[in-house]
């Protein structure tokens, strides 16, 4: 059989009396295409793999070598000296010797992912998890590291990642905020986690409750107005818009005034939709049981996770949940185990294990996990060295190496990416800085982190500043 001849290329121009006119017509269309290509190249938008993010924030910094980063050499070296030097700032904290994990690790799923025994239900989802064991960041203390995680900056006031997402993508549901933070911390570093800073006011996160309020009592402040009928509220807003229109004509646009009016309009529309989404009585008993609602210690985070699923289903772009366990049991310092590691970390894990597993199950059953990116982690990790205390020892802060994991939303499941040294102290292979993670999260949402910018005070700002590389090996 003779091979098929290659097709002859079509001529660029026809040889006919009218070819000049036709060439001009085609050229004009071509110039238009070039313009569109240039616009597309300059746009921060790309083809998205995810439509939304649910961030499961473990406040305080979970210990990587007790959760998802198995270290057999650390287990054999309990009580020995760390065989390399550590930064002076860490050394000044007078840490003890190497401390083996008190928890057993087992392999799970077809992937054989190693997960600590404190997460028995989450371990059933091993093949969905993309575990980042080579994370590192800036800041030995909570404030600096939390702000870095939330905004990409360590000290300066910058927009939070949720606000950048809303700025880049807008709201999917016009009756709800694009960014919701459930039970955030009240401190300044907590408010920085949902602040829009200098971005338009509509990009700021809407809070539901706070860290010290049980999720069962968490509400959106000033959501309803029982004294003013909705018809009168609508007339008031229309009058306000009319006055603002006159002001705009006379004095020009005022972004701050327009932002305030926009927030009033959104609040008006939210009155009908948000309370329904927060009403757990609309869920079946089987769903409540799945999330551990009505039982301790899972009730609080279970309610947060179920709310997150409901808001994700309704089109909210970025949903942040905060696990703070001190409100569940006095004496537990969230995920900040400087002492009593074994008992307190096990309690913390028990409070979130079933709810998170339920969230992954529920999202998948509803067809939402494919385009919902679930992100788990804290602001940093812990040291493999013990931190001496009056009672059972714990671990100190460690930004040099720690673990976060992702699931759904376009990432590979059942894998680990990156590695810390043999004791879990420092990221040494396929390292992922917080800037790299931010760049990757935006990429999965279809946003180019280098082009998603906002001009303020004479310069262009972005979430990753002048840093950040997309972690391509974890993309599905």
C-alpha cells in the first residue's frame, strides 16, 4: 500500500481579479484576531480546573511528623540529639532532644499513603489526598506566619487570598458574598485573614460567628431587619442609589461610597438566601450523623463543614473554616501543642476527622469535588525536638518544613509531593513555599498569579508579590 500523500497547503491568497479586496478583508479579520489574542495574553484568566476553594484552617500549626509525614528514623532516634544545627532564633528557645511520634502510621488506599492513626476516617480518603510534605514559609511566630499564609505578606496590610479570588473571578451567586469565613479568630491576624485591604469593598470576606462562639450559634451580624419591611428597604436603597448617581455626575466616581452602597445591596439580597443555607434543620438526620453533628467533639467543626458544603453548592467562591478547639475543652491551645502533645493533638484530630471525611464524601456524591478544591493545613508545622514543660512535652513552631494537603479541584490524588529531612525538620526536596502554593491555588481557579494585579498607591500589587511558581507535578 502506498502511503497517503501529504495534503497540499491551501494558498494564502487567491489569484483572481478580486484577490486584493479579499486579502484586505482577511487581513482586517486577522488584525482583530491579533488584538483578541493580545487581550487574552494580558488577561489573568485561564481555563479553570476548580470553581471554588474550601480552606480547612487548623489554627496553631499541626505537627507534620504526627499527622502525614512519617519519619521512621525519628522513631528510632527518640531521646537523641538532632545531628545538625538549627537557626539561632530556634536554638534560643532551648528545645530538648528528638521526640518520636506517639502515634502509629499505616498505609491506606491503593496509593499506600501513610497517615497517622489519629485520622482513621480521613484515611479512607487517602486516594483523594495530594499531600504536600515539603511546605515551608516565613515566620517563627503565629502572627507573622498566619498573615503570610492569608495574604502573602508578613507584616504589611495586604488583601487576603479569598479577596483576591473574588476580585479575579467575581461572585457566582449575586445573592451571596463571594467569600465567607466561618468562625474566624477575633485578633488582628484573624481579621487579616478575610480582609480585602485596598481591593474593592465587595471583595472582603463576610464572617459567620467567631472563634469563641459555638458554630451552632454562629450568625451573620445584622443580616435581618425585623423593623423595616423589605419594600421600604428597597425604596431606601433606590433613593441612596439615586443620590449617589447625582453625586457621581457632580464630583466623579467615589469607589468608597460605591463599595458601601454595594454592600448594602448585597445585604438586602442576602436576607432571603443566606438564612436558608445556614438552617441545619433542612438536612436529613443521616446527613447530620455523617458530619458528627449533635455529638462531641465533632459537632462544632461538623457544622462548619456542612455549612461549607451548602455555601459551595450555592456558588460561594472561597469558604474558610477555622478549627479552634480551646472552646471545646479548656486548656487545649488549638493545634499549638507546646506541651501535652499526645493527648491534645489526638483530641484536636478527633474533633475534625469525621467532619472532614464527611465533607469529602458529600462533595463527591453531589458531583462537587471535581470542581471544588479542598485545602487543609495550618500556618506552619512543629519541630521534631521536644519542648520541655512542667507536664508531658510538646513541640515548638517550625516554618522550615511542614505539611498541607489538597483534594479535588484538579489535583492528583493519592500522592505525596515534597520531602522533609529524615527527622521532619526542614523541607529538602520539591520544596513548596507559601508563595508557590498561592500561585498554584490561583492557577487551579483559572487565574494567572503574575497578571492578577491591582494598582494601588502608584504600584501594581499581587498576592504572590514578585515570587511564586506553579507546582505543576501535582496537577491532574
